[in-house]
C-alpha cells in the first residue's frame, strides 16, 4: 500500500495523468484486497470501509452536513480536531500527540509532533531563530572524532522545525533536494 501510494504521489508531483491513473488503480486494488481478506475472516468488508468513511465525513463536517457555521478553513480544522479527539476519546494533550502515526516518514512526523505539541500547550511555539540557535549549538560539538548520533537526530528534528516555521513541508523539501542531487549527475 505504501509503495503504491508513493508511486501515485510521484505521478501527482510530475503531473503525469497516465501514471496517476495507473497507480490509483494499484491503490484501489490494495484497498479491495485488504477488505476482501478481512471479509473472509468476518472482521469487516468493503461496504464497512465505504460506510465508515461516509460516517466520518458527515460527523467531522458539521458545517456541511449540519447547522454549524464556520468563519474560515482554520475553524473547520479546529472543529475537525475537536470532533476527532472526542470520537477517539483522546482526553489529554499527550494522547493527542501520541496519536500521530508512527508510520509517517520521520521528517513529516517531526513537523506534526512539533505543531501538535504547540497547539496542545505541551511546548511553546518556537520561531526560526530558536531552531537555528539549537542547530548551531548541536552542530558545534560534532566532528569525525565525535559522531554523536543523538545530536544528528536532534539536528534533523530542529531542521524540520525551521521548515515548519516558514510553512514549508520538510519531507517535501528533502524529496526535492534528492532530485536536485540526482540531476547533477545526469549526462
């Protein structure tokens, strides 16, 4: 499923309609396959999957399917989070933070953890200068003789923070930088 999803994203990024169509078919195959396996075990079926997403959209969009009025998309997102927390019975800020998927790519997860920790009040909101100072401090102690993996991990976490502060997706930035690096070697 992850491979097929990433292949779809490649088609999306390259604006390749043929690849997107093909890969959406592969993603759909994965969805149908997993639903069929679970149906054989009498756990859930494709109808349950479809009904579940319909119920979720109706519940989490009371401004569309109910009589809630919202001022802007920010308020829609706030409502979505509140409804989701009630639905998932997340009562504490830690439970909200801990709900961020461990399966996400690490830079994406770092940015989400930082953002959610600020929104829930678990950490204060930092600016670019804060992260840059942290990066300078951590990088100063690194050398070939002192390969401190924990400091490198903290540097990466702080770099995700820099990107997030200026409203950039760190995962997407590194994705594009990888492509630029590869392009340097093209004949």
